[in-house]
C-alpha cells in the first residue's frame, strides 16, 4: 500500500489537491494501491498519525495557522520520519529551510497537475525500489521496514517467528512459511527446516555449523552442506550478494 497524506487548512485547496491525487492514482492504475488521508491542521495530523502506519508521501501547505508546514516537517524529521515531503506554498521563500528537512520540491499555488503528477511518479517508483530492499514487518497498524542486509537470520519458534538483526531482535506471531516468502531471492539460505540465514553475514561454514560474522553459530542440517557451500561461494564472489 502506497500511503499518502495531505495537510492543508484551506478546504477548497485541500479538496482540489485531494482530487488531483485521486486522479493521478486512477490514471496510473495505482488506485487500488494508494491510501490517502487528509488533515486540516498540523495539530490534527500529529494527533491522528499516532494510530496510523507511516506515510510514504506527505504534502504540506507551508502557510498554515498555528504550527505551519515547515515546523511540522522539522518535528517529524526529528522523530525519525523518512517520508517524502512535498511543500505547497503561495510564496517561494522557503528553499533554504526546505533543504534542512529534505523536501523533494516546492509547488506554487495553484498546483498544476503535471507538476504534482511528476513528483508522485518519482516517489512511487522510489518506494517500489525500497520495498525490494526491505522486509516489512506489520503488526496491526504498526509497520516497520527492516533492511534485508541488516538481518542475520530468521527462525521458527513455536507459533512465533524470531528475527535476529545486527543489533536488534524482533519476534511476532506468524507461521514460518508465511514469513519466509518475503526472503526468497534475498540471499537467504535454509540451513534446516524453520531457519534461514543471510549468506552475506556468514564468515565460515562446516558440515555441522554455519558461523556468522558476529561469531554466532547456527546448526546445519545433514545433506545441505554442498548446496550451502555453493551458495556461500557464489555470495562471497558477489554474484548474488
């Protein structure tokens, strides 16, 4: 799901921008993949976003009452938000501040469809690329994107799946078969039933053990050593890693 939000305190402008986003999603045949929320103030956005999954694109009006769009963007960046930010403004005087929050672009009012569509096309394409690099862990409304290259291994533990990262751990309720689908073609090898290891973090292997670069040792099932060795060498040569 490609999640977007618009924050604009003028209803007519908010309705217009909302219609443009919906037009873009239909024209690009993304309408089933786009989820759009709208907010009439920065305060409403901050209050309601606590119960929502992270957004991919944020479209903020700069000249809003009380907390303006620039202040809202700075607050979000300080909290670790990495959403694409597009500013809409009536005056082009915020370029320097925009660099501080990594704004993609300023769009002058009235918003021209072709300008907004071009930015949304780029953001959507970039999101698609990032999706291929991340494992998305979703629990209810909470979503976390974890880079595949930061994951050491995942393991079935009863009715739960345990994920060991470079400096973090996660555990969630799921069947291992469902969770492991996302790891296909990502340089993960099945050491035994219910255990996938990231070959990029393997330092050495034996017929019984697979030693990771953090010195943790994982068991190797009988009969898989040759395939593991071949896959390890291929990854080491950079052919798939």
